[in-house]
């Protein structure tokens, strides 16, 4: 078992940019696990602890709908907020 953790302080970062980075890290972990299964190997996967901060953001879950957002784009812009 790999008990090492890679710590990264990403500081102030755009929500989407950070999300994409997390997806990239996750994809690399899945690739190692997949190779381990296919090739009967036991290469360790990396563990990550990420710290970050981002501006205000509104998100919708998988069952959400844009109509659930009760503010318009102008309001979001006035607050420095984004919507995903």
C-alpha cells in the first residue's frame, strides 16, 4: 500500500481549471490501475491532497436544470461568480 501523499497548494485558481486538473490526475490513477490488472503488476498509484481557492461558483448536479438557477448572467458577473 502506498502511504505517500503528494501535497499541492494550487492557490487561487479558476474552478474549471482546477476541476480539469483533478480529472487529469484521476485519469492517470485509473491508467495505472488498469495496467496493473491487465499486466498482473502492482505499481503504486499516486495519492494527492489538493488545496485550492476559487471565486464564487454555482454548480448544478446531474439532475439539475438551468431553470433551477434563479439569477441571471448579469447578477453573476456583478458578484464575480461563475456558473457550471
